[in-house]
C-alpha cells in the first residue's frame, strides 16, 4: 500500500434537495481518520428532460446539480475549513453504482474497503439493488450503512416548504429575502450560513416555482396563490358552524294500533254481461 493511498473510503449518497444541516451532520459523522470521504450529489432534477416525465408536477427535485454543489461546498467550508476536510464531491455520474466505481478507480481499494452511507429511509432500496443476485461483484462487495434519522432532524421537504412560503410572501426571487430567511428559526438553522449560497438557492428555486405555478394554475405555487399571499396574507377561515342544539333522542315509534284482521275474502266477481248494467255497457260499445 502506498503512503498516499487511503485504507478505506466512505461514499455518501443523497438527493440534497437542498443540502441542509442534517446532511452536514451525517457527513461529519461518517468521516473517519485515514479514510477518503466522497459525497455523491445526484444530478437528477425535476427540470431535466430525462426525468421531467416522472417528476414534472412534483417539488421533490427542484434544485439543479450546480446549485446543490455550490451550497454543499459553502456548508462544508464553513464547518471544516477551506479544504473541506479533504472531502470530494462527485456529481458527473448518473447513479450511485457508477459513483462507487469511480471511487474504486480513484482510490484503488477493494470493494469491501468502500462503504456506502445513506439515510435510513433508503435502506430498503439500496439493499435490494446492491444485494441483488444480478448486481456486479463491486456492488455486492460494497459495505452498506444506513444512518438513523434523529427525531428532531432537519427535513428537505420541510425546508423546501418553508423556503417557498417565504418566497411567496416576500416576492419570488427578490434580493431582500435574506432577512425573511433569517427570521425563520428553522430555515436559518437548516441552510448554509453563507448568504451567497442562500441566494443561489433562492434564484434556482424561483425558476421551479414559476414552472410549477404555470403548469398548475390552481396549485400552491400558482399566480393566484402568490397574489393571495401578497395581498391578504393568510386566508381567513370560517368559524364553527352554529348548531340548533342537541337533537332530541327519538322515542318509540307510535303505532296506530293493531290492524284489524281482514274479513272473509270476496267471492269471485261475476263475469261482465250477466248483469243488467253489464248488458247495458255491452250494448253501448
């Protein structure tokens, strides 16, 4: 083993939509002395031609790879210094499998010396893909580690929701939105402290909000929602509906008494034409 060759490697995978404090905590915990650490930023986004058919109407992948790399770099530099603790970011590979192959080629390590680290919500998918009999020898040999999520952990979904709410209330893409982000305790703690990184997220998210708003005219990011948020703030909710009081419990249903037994059945009706009246009707026809 050469002096520069690491003894192991950690490859962290995530959507990072957007990168937040929970991701940075996981990266710091996964890093180990003597091991090379790589972060794979998935290039998938809602606005890519390849994935637009599947995620066109969703808000799960709004940030581009360039925006996420910029935010990830700013967050790691703030925590670990200008060299980011030697962490390398991979974003030019299409899948986690290809990123693992890239790590093996760069480090020269055996598959069992490379560990793939991810959130516990993806444990089932990664176990199925990397332990499948049809997987490659590299994929089956990788170590898999699912990091449990703390109860009070940050969430990418909640971060996007709060950021979109602040942008809709303040004006999408405005440069003076930073005070509104700082005023939200959750957002201020979740996003990187670097203001340039925050504005990078705001500008990128503004494009996706405009896209979703135009695609779904009555959705959460529509011009109607934007105008309502600017003009009236929160929509007033109606008060509780008044009731007429408690309904009286129904008592036993009154009956009209026992039905009288029917009398003797009537006899057979006499055929027409036998009586005088019948003969008369017959004559008039």
